[in-house]
C-alpha cells in the first residue's frame, strides 16, 4: 500500500535501553572516501551517527566474528553485506539465529532468495512480471552456449553481486564465455542477460504499522543510457561529473514523474512482496528501455543501502522525512515485529 503522507514510527523511550549491536565494516570510520570501498565508508559512518542521534544504547562491531560468541546484545543491526566471500549476506542472520538474537532485516533463506538474481527472476516470472531473458552459469557446471539469450550486447555479472561489483559486457558468445570464466575463476556464479539502454527504476519499500508500505518510486537517470553502470561509479571511485574521483556520481536519482510507468512498477512490485517478506526494508528494481519503452524486472535488493544520498532515503525525504525518521521507523518496526516492544525489556548486562 502506498502512503504519500506516511508518519514516521517513533522508538518508545523504554526501548532506548535495549542494547543495539551495529555491525558494519566501517562502523568506526571517521574519514572521507575509503580507498577501496569509496562512499560505503561514509554511509556506515552516517548510519552510526544517526543511530547515536536517535539515542539507542549502541555497541559497535566491524567483523562477523562479533557474533561467534554471545555479544551480550538485545538486537543486531547488520550492515556487513559484502563480507569478502560468496553469499556472505546470509552469514550475520545465520549467526544471529544460532544465538537466538533478533536482528534487522530478512531471514537468511529470504536473503539468499533475493541475492540470487536468477532465483529472484524466477519469482518475477512466476508472478507474471515481465523479465528480460537470461542465462545462469553456475560455477563448476558446463557452459552451454545454447542457454545464452540472443542479443547484440550482453551484461555479464556475478549472480550475487551488489553495487554492480564485477559487472562487464560482451557482444558475442566468445566474449560472454570469457567474462563468465573470469567470474568463475573469482569464485562466483555468473548471470548473463541482454544489455538494455535506459534507466533503472526503483520501488522502495519499508514497513509501517506492521505492513509493507511503498515510498515514492525513483528513477536513476544515467548521463549516458548506453553506459554500463559499474561498481567504481556507484562507490564514487571513478570519474564523475567533475572529471575525477568524487562523491558526485555520473547519474541522478529523482522521483519518477511518468504516472503510467509509476503505476506499472508499483503494481509489479506488489505482486512480489509477499514472496520476500518480512524484510523490514528493501527495493524492487526495474529497467526501462529508452528505445522501446519496455519495462523489465531486474532484481530485488533486500536490506538495501540506507545512505542519505541513495534511493530509499531520497524517497523518504520526498514525503518530508529526515534520515533519522527513516532509520528510526525501520528500527522501531522491526523491534515491534519481533516482540521487543511488547514485553518488559531484559537488557543485556
């Protein structure tokens, strides 16, 4: 359900005594752009500062080893999504489950479903959501050229990548095969699909009153619709509009003005919501072809980037919310969903 005048959820005063463990690679970062991770370090720093502003009883960790033993926390706020190994997004939820610790976000099995782009596309197809043809080449399985869809240009990417890490392109099967083998050598399954010149459309979803709520739909407009979005661009490690490494990317995120397109992607996202819930927050991603106007499903990004300069925070700002409003709502709704606001608090010593 869409809530254009949605009110932020507020954390009850008593809940501020809960010990919240915030785990992120750069949870303690106080510098500028990170040499390898770029603006991701700025994002983690901002999240820490926002949680401090909300006034929660905050503990910090920057490695999954914080959950190898009981961390004496009441709730975990995990942002360690890229842990340096395949399917690392599932590890922190699994470790929390082992300890019986409530945590923000989707369960491990749902994280796996969404992070596996091939399986997410299967869900879209099952719900009648248009999706461009694709091929999955699992590491260790034969490379069948007959499975590759026909196209003039291909995108080849890790099947479980985030922020376009490892994405490349090719124009024929030998190029596709070389790109797939490169990803296999790096330990990843590879997904191949036709390149679509155009712009990404993102439908942000949070929880309000215990139910999914859609925030304003955003369009990510590339300066060049033919350009392939890369990890370096998204992390501000490549040349941006100023001509050098910068926090200003070569694309703009803004509200989708086309009402017909907006209604289409909202309806398609709503068809798929129940398959991935509960997930607290995330976004459903589509792409519009500038040549034909076609709209194709791309992927689901559960527990997506919450930085104030990214899609979900910008969408929240368009209904009058501050970054704090967004984070406090997401945290409060998750605590409520898991019963931590409905019982007498037993705060970890």
